[in-house]
């Protein structure tokens, strides 16, 4: 058997350098963060809206459940809002804490609270569908499946949306962290580039200054060497004079060296002055920009204050004018209303007085002609009409055509005419304060008590609802009063 060789250990390579981030990547990351914030806000609003809708939907069934168990309704309605509020609170808090990231995991108490509130709301809401007979069984015997589905939708949607919202918030938090890291890398790269540019500028300035100092030193050294060579040559030619010239050259060389040093120092100072001038110009420009921004901000605020003051003045003026117009309109309306009420009361009193007088005349006519009307009714209709009861009114102006005289079925027009005349007779008695002779009315038309009762109800309904019916009855009473007086006079003349 060949020996099994272990795989070589993996050698960790160098850490991966994060990919460079461009300005477009940073802008896209900012837009994505804003979109994630909008999505989280939409999820929160949807959760709260669904929670409020589920609370309203389940509150009715839970209240009825509490009332059916002898709890007053003004206390029973509080049970479902308490359970629903606890459920919404624990679901919302878990989602918000999950949104903030970290290693948050709901413990036993939040788990117990969430399921206790959810199950209690669901069971109370579905109780009548689980146990229609009102008796508890560990396994429901005759459950209402449709009712269970109907009353389970709102709590199930609320719990599932809250759980889904927790997952949404976790993903959005993780994704927002990644996008924030991209933006921070981009900003750190930009800051590094700015610092590198500033450092390069400072190094360049320092190099230029050093080069100038070195050039000045080389020039001084060259001049010293030339002076020394010139002195040596002159020394060879004339020792005494060379000594003097050497001394003079040394003095001149020292002077030139000093001048070179002075020139180098002056150039260094000029460089520092230019750098200081550049810095001062930059600061001055920044100060001017800041002053201009403050001035623009002040002008905008002043313009806004002026517009606000003008708008308030216009609003106050408009409100004063509207108040004045409203008071004037109210005064006119009140005057018109008082005038209309006075005219209506006057018309009502006149109409009431007119009706009262008409009813009095009709009542007087009915009382004065009751005996004569009974006699005429007995002659024209026979014994079917009868005489009036002791406390009732006599039948007046009853039709002569009955079902017995028509040799068969009474035509529809005749039946309608009989109903109308019977209802008018009952209305006349009602308006005159007299009791109608219902038995005589039934016998006269050959009808039963049901037909007479229908006519009584129809007469009262027409008096209350039909426009012009009461006036028509009063007019008929007045016309009948005139006809009766005329016929009475003729009868009296014939009797004489």
C-alpha cells in the first residue's frame, strides 16, 4: 500500500488590497444608502399601518368575546388593544434593535411576550369559529374553517411582516455598513491625495531653497579658489607684494563670502516672505468667501423676515375683512331669518285658523245633519249602512255601488274609488274629532275588518305624508256642508 501524503499546508498570501474606489462608486453608495433608508421607513410605516388595521379588525370580535363572558362592554374593548399593543411593541422593538446591528438576539422573555400576545389575540379572535357550540375541546369538533381563515389573516400578516421586517433591517444594516465603508475608503483616498500633494509642494520648495543655497556656496568656493590661485601666482612673482595682495584677497574673499551669505539669507527670506504672502492671500480669500457667504445668508434671512412680515400683515388684513364680511352676512342672515320666521308663523297661524274654522263648520254640519244623513243612508243603501253609534259619526257621502249590485267582480276603478272615498270619510272624521263608524263602513262596502283597518292606516298615512290630501278633505267637507244645507232645505220644503 502506498502511503497517503497529507496535502501541503496552505500558505497565507499577502493581504488583499481593497480595490480603488472612484467618485462614481461613492455617489452610487450614497444613493443606495438613501434608498435603503427609504425602504426601512416604508417597512416601518407598513408595519404600523398593518398593526393599526389588525387592531381595529380584531377589536370587534375580542370585545364580543369578552361581553359573551359577562364582562361589561366598556371594559371588554380594552383587552384587544392591550394585547395588540404589546405584540406591536415587541415586534417593532426587535426589528429596530436588529436594524442597529450588533449581536442582538431576542431572549426568552421577548420570545414569550411575542407568542403570548400573538396567540392570545388569535385565539380570542377565532374562539367563536373554533368552538361554535361554546364548549371547549382540546381538538375542536365542528370548527368554522372559513371563520378561522378570516380571523387569522390579520394577526398572521402582522407577525409575518414583523419577522420579515427584521430580516429586511438586518440586510439593510449590513449593506449600509458596506456602502459606508466604500464612502470612507473614497474619502480617505482623497484625503491622502490632498496630503501627498501638499507634501510634494513643501518638498519642492525646500529643494529649490537648498539648491539655491548650494549654488551660492559653490560660487563662493569657486571665487575663493580663484583668489587663492591669483594670490599664489602673484606670490611667485613678487613675495612682498603677494603678501599684501594675499591679505587683500583674503579680505575681499571674506567680504565676498559674507556678501554671498547675505545674498543667500536674503533669498531665503524672500522665499519665506513669498510663502507667507501666498498663505496670507489664501487666508484673505477664505475670509472674503466666508464674509460673502455670511452676508448672503443675512440677506436671505432678512428677505425671508420681510416676506413673513408682509404675509402676516396681509393675512391679518384679509382675516379682518373676512371677519367684517362674515359679521355683516350673519347680521343680514339673522335679519332675514327673523323676518322669514315671522312671516312663516303668520302664515301658519292664518292657515291654522282657517283649518280650525273649516273643521268647526264641518263638525257642526256633521252633528246637525247626523240624523238626516242616517235616514238618507238607510234609504239609499238599505239596512247595510245602519245608524251611527252613540259615540261615533254617521256615514256621509258613501257610494251607492257595492259588490252585490255589480253582478260579479267589482272593476278596478270602482275598487279604487271605494278605497279613496272610505279613506276620505275616515280622514274627515279624524280631522273633525269624531269616531268613524267602522262596522257600518264594512257592512256598507261588504268588506271585512282587514280591509277597514287598511283604510284607517292608509287615511292616517295620507294625512301625514301626502301633500294636499288634508286640504282636499277639508275642501270636500266644506263642499259637502254646502250641498247638505241645500238638500236639507229641499227636503224640508218637500216635507212641508
